[in-house]
C-alpha cells in the first residue's frame, strides 16, 4: 500500500526485488490515486479505479474490484 512516505519509484524498485527473489505477484495499491500496479515476472500493468485485481495462479479464483476497495465507508 502506498503511504505518504513511499515514492512510486521506491515501491516499484522494491517490487522488482521481490520478483527477482521469486515472488510471483506483487500488487501496489495507491489509495490516493485510487489505482493499482500489478507486477509479475512477465511485466507490469496499471489498473485504474474500474480495474479488477486478479489472484492469477497465486490465489486462484480471487478477484477484487478496485472501485469497491476505494468506496467510502
């Protein structure tokens, strides 16, 4: 999750380290921009508020709509 103290560059670098170490899937959730970055060994994709996070092979069948995640309580 992005916090005010973490830059996008830092988080992408850290995610790259996780992927290099063998992690299959990294999600960076940005509540300020209401978006997410999905990172795998194959590359990276950006999701806007209307996107859906997918667990792929890591959490088969898991899906989470970002607009539901960012709804105000």
